[in-house]
């Protein structure tokens, strides 16, 4: 069973609040997803603001390279990503 944790400030975290994900086909549990409580949400938003302060300093060429890496990663994992949403 897959477990979907929270990625906050570059680290995977769990929370008290979670929900099982069931297959619409046969209702078998296929995963578990964690929901962020207020403190984790605030931590994530704060981390996003910090990251934005750094990324806005990048040139458009540097940002393009980052986006190319993301695109390449998505392309390499497209089958896995497609299976995770079906």
C-alpha cells in the first residue's frame, strides 16, 4: 500500500490526520494520505515563502534549467504517475 506523506521544507512528514484511499473499482485500500494540520500548513507556507525569496533571484535561464529538470523527471516517471491517478 502506498503512503503519501507531506513534503515540508524538503523533508517528508506524517500527521495525525490521515485517510485511506480506496480503489473505485473494488473498494480495496490502495493507499493512505496525510492531511496537514494548522501547524504543518503554516510551516509549509513559511518554507514556500523562503524558497520563493531564493528562486526569484534566479535568472530566467536558470529557472528554465530547473523547469527542464522537472519536465525530464515527469517524463521518466510518466507511467508511474499515470498509474497513481487511475
